[in-house]
C-alpha cells in the first residue's frame, strides 16, 4: 500500500481517537444523549479496530488462509445464512437444555441444603474446588454416555454450570441481615414465607452474577463438546471441520455468530437482572 | 480443624459410595453381555458386582480403577515416557504457566491503561467484557492454525489460548482493585503532592493486592482450562488434553478419567499455590488474617 493510504489510515485512527476523547470529556452524561454517548464510544472503538484489521490485511496482502479481512467474513455470513442458522439451532438446543438443568439444579440444591448446615459445610468447599477445575474435560465422557446428538452437549453444559451456580446461590441465601430476619420472625413468618419474600429476593443479585458467569461457561461447554463428536451440524463441529479444510472465512463467520449469540445471552441475563433487581445499590445509583 | 474437615470427608465418602453404585448400574448391560458370551449367565451377584467394577472398557470406571490407572501411569512408568501422566501433566503445566504469565501481565497492563485513561475506560472496557462472551475455545483451533502458518509452534500457541482466558479476570479485578483505595488516602497523597506514579506505587498497588490475588486464582484456573482445550485441538504435542482425546478415540474410559482427575489435581494445586503466595505477600503487607 502506498504511503498516502497509510496516511489516510492514520488519519482515521486519529479522528476516531479525537472523537472519543471529545465525547468522554465534553459529551453529555445524562438522559438519552448520555446513554447514546455511552454506546457510541465503544462502537467507534470497535469500528476503528475493524477498519485497521481490513487495512492491515489488505495492505500486507495477508493470505486469506491466515486471516481473512472482515469484509470477506461478512460476505460469508451473508452468503450462507441457512448453514449458520442450522449450526446455531443445533448448538443452542444443547446449550439451553444444559443451562436450564445446570443452573436450575444449582439453585434447587442451594435452597435444599440451606436448612442443613452440615451439608453446606461439606458441599461448598467441594463446589468451590470443582468451579476451579477444567470441567470441559468431561466432554468426551458425556459424548460416550449420551451419544453424538445434543443431549451429550446439554450434559456437559449442566456439569459446567451446576457448581458455580450452587456456590453463588448459596452465598446469596446468606446475604440477609439479622435485622431483616428478625422482622420476619416478628411477623411469625414461616420458613417458606421467609424464603420466598425475603431471602430469595435478597439472593437475586448473587443468582444473577452466577447466571452471567454460567452463560459464558455454557457456550464454551456446548462448543467444546461438539469437538468430541457430533452429527454433522453445530457451531463447534463447523469450526473444527472447516479449520481442517482451511475454509478460514467460514470459521470466522461461525465465530462471529457464536460471539454474537454469547453477547446476546449475556445481554438478556443482564436485562433480566436490571428488571428484577432494580432496588440494588449498583443500579439505583445509575444515571436514569 | 477436625470439625471443619468432617462434613467434607462425609460428603466425599458419600460421593464415592454413590459412584460405586452408579458404576454397577451403568456397567450392568456390558457385564451381562460379558457373562453371556462366557456362558456364565447365572453367575452369583457378588461376582456380577465385582465384574462391573473391573471391566477393561467400562462406561463408568470405579474409583479404584481410576486410582490404579493413575498409580500405574505415574509410578510404574518412567516420567519421560509418553505413557506417563507425569510427562503429560508436565507439558500441560508448562503451557499453563506461560499462558498465565502472559495473560496476567497483559491483564495487569490493561487495567493500568483503563484506570488512567478515561477514554479507554469507556471505549475499551465494553470490548474486554465482550471478548469473554466470545467462546474463546471456538477460536482455539484457529489460533493454532494461524500461528502455525507464521511458523510459531510448540508451547506458544497453547499459551496464547491460555492467556486469552486468563487475562480477563486479572484485568477486571485489577481495574476494580486499583480504584478501591480509600478516598481519604488519595487525598492525603495529594496533600503530599505525590506524582501519579508515586500514588500508583505507594497507594493504589498495595491497596489492590487482595483483588489481585482473588483474580489471579480465577485466572490460573482459566489458564488451565485454556491449555487443556488447546491440547485437544493440538494433540500431537501431548498433554492432558491430548490424553483425553486419545482416550475418547480408543474408548479407553479409564484413561480419560485418569487424565481428568490429574487435570483436576493440577488445577487444585495451582490455585493452592496462588493462595500460598497470597498468604505470604498479604502477611508481609500486614493484611494477612
């Protein structure tokens, strides 16, 4: 690429940087405009990175087998929506089932052992330990047990999400103050009433923290499980198969879909969190 | 100590007991077939149960089989042999350590940038968070291929994947930690007209140590996960991930479980190591409990 083109690229970079600085220092902070500014800053940042990616790949004539430019990836996404949609649906089946089982199970067990301190003291250290282990390793075993289709992926996801959820939910159930509990007992509230009206709502911030951690874990689990054997559809299968065939743009297209679905899942949980724990200090203090 | 250990021991024993029962249930079909072909379909049930616990390729190996496999592949084979789990664990730990180092330094650097430049905080931080919703492991096969094209092979591709997983907890934890110093102390530093590097070195860094170690523990565990996954895609170099893959190809369930358990031990060991360093360092800073 000529020196002039490089100069242009540098100019784009400087302009984007200047714009971001301007928005951060002088831009609106409140109301609708403030929220738009908060979204615009990372978007400008991302667009600049994409621009430089495209420019560098073209400028240095990087072969597409190593790193395709973003435009080629976008073209691939537009060209084969049916395949990407089928992969997405296949992976989501396992992910959703496993996520529900793992997180639901974690919450239920946390509530169940809540009344038995002995089990708590026995299970929680194990839970913390298991949360730190490479649980993805059970993927080949689950594929052996539950076959190639989505149930084995669901099992991996459930195994990965169960313990982080259990640990978080249990921490949440302990998050009430003595004053709150005293109030409930002056009302002669039963255990069930205290649980539903006080302790579960108080545990929600912790539960949502666990749910957020688990979305990322679940996506990892579902995709890795597909590396170990799968019917010929699914995002993990697509990635490992197309890497072998050197169709790197298809791989990147799948990765883009996976990234997008990961962000969407995370966003959904974050949205639900904001709706359900609006009373929590971390949201109450936000600009409205 | 004894009162704290009792519940854990009881739960572990219960898990082991449930495991043996599950092994009988899950291996029953295979065992029935085995007895049928051997012509001893009317074997007494103690033989049957003992059989389900000692198959060569069980669906669920009994704990003592896994322990035996680990014992064999750790003590009975030379540690340099490819059949030794010590050899494979060594490869995995090497890549994990390098990845953890790279990821930790990168995450630390990012947190410094984010804390000191408001435009980066608002522009970069959302992408750091988004980078973790990308299933990193989906990138693993590609990172290996890309780096192989530019003739970077061996330890580094695996370490890069491990670093990608472990930089995030460090970056986010440290960004929080560096901001966690008491506003009163910051004001005090200002009255001393301390420069920014001085505030960083004398106040912000010591104040962020508890956050640093909490995120390092998460980071080292994530680094191990990344390495194991990378080894599944790059299995020719060996490592625990490669053992998992080989085991799943050849139906060697005992071998898979043994590799898994060793990986778990490595993970627990690494987290324990970081905790040990934490206790030492925090003790030196007077924050130890």
